[in-house]
């Protein structure tokens, strides 16, 4: 049986600890300056959006949302395992930050610049770069920039181009990929030392230990709910397909009938439809038998 991790076992690449460390605004500010290469006077981290681990909340969020003195918005996320569609996820994060701003009544002209930063413990594009930076530009003429204010950055702990990036970035990414014992060593870097000091405080904080236990329980519950929902959706889809397959043997299925079957979310009712489809002699006969059945669903 796999040993359950305690707060003491975590390193910076564990989402809970990364979120807790980055909630400290000096840490977040130092991280952003190291990645982006320009000074930031002040950073405000949104506590409500960045990390939620209280039982009364539905869901667990671990992204870091921050804003600087120029109203530039930042979203930072730790990625330990490679997931599909990272590019589309980054687009979603950009849109969320922009829509929230517009919802407050602002005009398009005042939309803030947005940065989405993924810290990846894998190479997201397989080119061996420590940092992949994306901005929108014209394909026909690379000198023509869209200047939409959005930038997406993927940091890669598996990079190989040390001579082409700042030393601080390399040292930080080596800290991210280090195991528990290695992560407590001296990386000869001020920002890493700052993170290490914060981690020591977090690990000796009894309240943070309690929050981590709550967080772990919430994750377990979400995973269990996800598996249950997945199995239920699988049963629904399989039963729908079975009904449609029987009807296809009788002829072309009208689009309206397909829509009605597709809207049904009760597996028991779908099983009843399956029995009706099995004894139907034609599509029209099936539609006639199920007319009252579908009307009762309205």
C-alpha cells in the first residue's frame, strides 16, 4: 500500500506546497521578476482564487492569481504530469482573466496585459528548452505583432540550454525537480533560499498541517466523485448507443428523435426505450409508442 504523504514529505512541486509558498506576495513577486526579467514594484495575490482547501467549498483550485501595480494579471500553475491541450488550457486562463475584468464594466481599451505561466516538471514541447515563450504574431511577417497583451510561458525543469537562459532560472528549476533531501541543500540562489525559508515555516505551522489534511481529503472525495460520475456517464452513453443501434436497423432516425434520446439523462428510462426499440417494427411505430413517454419528460 502506498504511504500517504504528510506535509513534511512535500517539495515545492507538490501543488499544495507550491500554492502555499506562492501566496506569500514577496515570493510571488520574486518568482515573476525572475521569470519575466523586469522589476515589479508590488504584487497582490488573490487569496480567494489561488488556493481553496476548506470543506465548505466545492472543488479544489491551486492556480496562483496575482496582479501588479500596473494592473497586469498573472496566472501561475505547477504541472508535474503532462496533460493534454496545455495550449488550450492557457487560452482558457487568459480568457478568464480578461472576462472578469470586462465584467467589472471596463472597456476593451483598458484590458490588462495577462501572463499565464506553467512550471512543468517535464519538457512540454520536447525541444530541450528551459523556457518556451509564446506571443501572437503575424505568420506572413514575423515583424508584425498583434500586441493583444497576452503572453504564455512554459518553464521546463528538463531543459538543456543553460547558456541561453538566466542562471537564476536554471537554479530555480533544479530546485523544483529536486527530491526532498536535495531540495534542502544550498542552490546558491537568493530566491530559492527565500522559498526554502518559507517552506520551513509552513512545515512547522500546525494550522497549515490541518489545512493539508483537509486538502487531501477533498482531493480524495473529488477523485471518487469523478470516477462515479465517469461510470454513470459511461452507462448513459452505452445505453443511448444501444437504443440508436436498434433503431438504425429499422431505417433512418429523424434528427428530432435523436435529439430527444440524446437529452435523456436517466439510465432507467433509456433502458425502457431500449426495450421499446427492440420490439418496434418501424421507426414510426417506435415514435408512436414513445410519444407520451417523451411528452412526460418536458
